[in-house]
């Protein structure tokens, strides 16, 4: 059995990333017991999803990455999608490199994954050029997320904003409600559905049922992040009942 140590950088008010990611990886352990996954977290202060608080949180990245470096993780994932996307198109590359530089300075050699970059990679890996998205954000932040995705060459055909500004309240949203929310979207041209474009909004119980009902690939920020982590560890993206992206097919992450 091989232990894989995963470092997480999460907002201080995030209650979901440290539950959904381990849940996905526990399911993978049941399907492929030769690999075991251990999680280590560092937190950055943030309570409300506003541009000001997101910028202040990003300023804490060096400290959080340095703390994780001490645990010598095999991969590090930074897990606030909108904090990165709100800084402008392509910023996930900058954020990932900043964390990588901190790790290297602390003699910790580990690949870095951002939930923002992972979502783009997940969409690309599915071959989708048109997507619809569900977010918990206020509409201006949802527009920023849509623009970020479109800058990567993917058309956002429709977006639903649940408009929940308090980050703790986002974590308390019932994922089963997503099985109704997605029906409010215009999915006529969509090639995939991002059921939760946010690592704080729970979605796992709905991903596979919505995909089965809709007949389109369904992914979320969490499943995309798990996909990238597994890819960086050199492991097949196999998590049962977690959507097409984690169905076990060898998918190559596009370069760049």
C-alpha cells in the first residue's frame, strides 16, 4: 500500500473541501485499495465572498504554503476557485507558480493544483467546448467566473447564480437541491454541466444522479480538483459514481 500525502490550502470558512475531497478519495480507496490518501491543511482567513476579502485572502498564500511545505506533501491543491478567477483570466497559472516557488524555497518539491485551473482542465479533458455552470455567488462574481472560463476558449451558454454571499451559508446549501436548480438552465447547446463552480458549495450527492438524468457529462470544482490531483500523482482518475471525469478512463490533461 502506498500513502499519498495531499496538502490543501483552504479559506478559513470553508467547510466543504476538507469533506468532499476526502470523500472522493475514500471512495477511490475502496475501488483501488493499493493507494491510500492522507490530507494536511493550511487555512487563510476569509468569511465573505467579496472582492476585498478575496484579495486579502490571496495575500496569505506564502504563509499557508510555507506551513504545508513542512509536511512534505506529494501534491498541493489550493482550493478557492473564485478567489483566483476574480483576479483576471489566467491568474491560476500565477497562483500555482507562487505556491510552487514557496515550496521550492522550503525544499519541498511537489506539484501544485488550483481548483480554478483544475476546472478548466476537467472541461478540456471531457472535450467540452460549451458548458453551463451553477454557482453560489452573487451575479457579478458569477460573470467573472464565466469570463474566466470563456477566456480559456470554452463558451458558457448559461449560468445560474444562487446569490449566497456568506461563505458559511454556502457550505450549508443542500446538494440535493442542485437536482432541481440545474433545470433552470438553458442546456440546449451545452456539452457538459459544471454543477458546482465553487469548492464550498456541496455537490457530490447530485453529480452522478444529474449526469444520469441529463445524459451529459457533469463535473464540479471538487471532482475536477480530484481529477488533477490523481493526474499529478500518476494515478488513473477512478472514483465510482462521481461523474464522467472520474470514471477511470485514462484522460490526458491538456498542456498549458
